[in-house]
């Protein structure tokens, strides 16, 4: 999602304005070999972002984002339903992708309107090294998600935060700090990288709430910043 600051995106049942400018350069997306698309909402997949996805590049997506990608000219799609798996061999790396359920709202009605969303669990192997990543995507805390992941090792958890629409009639659509604490307690990831906060007006919870968890496993990365671990 690469629209400029001030852009108003239409989410069907509400609209929201982007509050910060994206940070990227011409080289940022040059060598992407595999894209993971979680869902079709415009704060995750917009026209400027679609322009960066080369037509023949491998793309893993959920069902409701596939039509958009096809219209964009992307033909090398792997469409995964929840709990389905796909393996790739890319440049000496073995990559296994599992689609993990993501429940986009604590209210069943808002979850229905949001549509199916994929989280992803990745196992990346190269020579003697293996790393495991869990990308929550837009979800709230649910035991059904924990049950799918409870026996899986997680080196890095990329958590979509912001408590989107918290306090509104639609109710909370993404993780808040309280939910993140519970998720960390249950899954015990080695490192946690929070994303998806402060970007749009409907992301209601400030970043300070994440800081208040006082968990050394949580790595705050500013927009455009690079950290090596």
C-alpha cells in the first residue's frame, strides 16, 4: 500500500485518510521473488502497490485478492485457503508457506463484511539454517488461531496492530496491545515486529501502548528504518 499521505481510501462501510508518507525508493522492490498478499483491503493492496508486483513474479494470495491481481496481469498465482500449504525453491532457499486463519474483527458481522483474510506461517531453509515466521495479518486474538499455531516454532512474529476502528459500532478489527500480550504468551515467539499502526485514521491505538508492554522481544521499527538482528 503505497498511496501518498492525505489519500482517502474507501473501505466500503467507512472511509479513512492516510496520515503518514510511505518511505521507499526505486530499488526497494526490485529483487522481490515471492509476494504474500493477505487480503484485498486498500490499506494492504492499492494501485501504486500493484504497480510494483512484476507480472511473472510468484505470488501467494487469498481468494478475494486473486481477481485484483489477475486484472493487474499477474498470472503466477498460488491461491491458498486456510491451512493449505505450498512449497517453493527459490535461489537455493526452500520456502514452505502455510495459510493461517485471520479473524478480521471481534464482531461476527464486521468479520463477515471484512471477508476472508490470510495470515501466513513461513518456514525458510537454507543450508543448515531454518527460520520460522508468523505474519498475523489483520486479525484479532482468537483461540482458534492459537490452536493452529501452538505446536509451531516462531522466530519472528510480524503483528498487525493499531486496534482498527476500536470504540466504533464496527468494533475492533485488528490487534491491540492487550491482545498482543496474550498472543505472545500463548505462542512464545523469539522476536515480535509490530506493524500496521499510525498509518490511517482508523488505526485507533497509538504506538505507546505497545511500548507499555515492556517486553524485550518486541522490536519497534520506524517507517523506512532498517534493523539487523
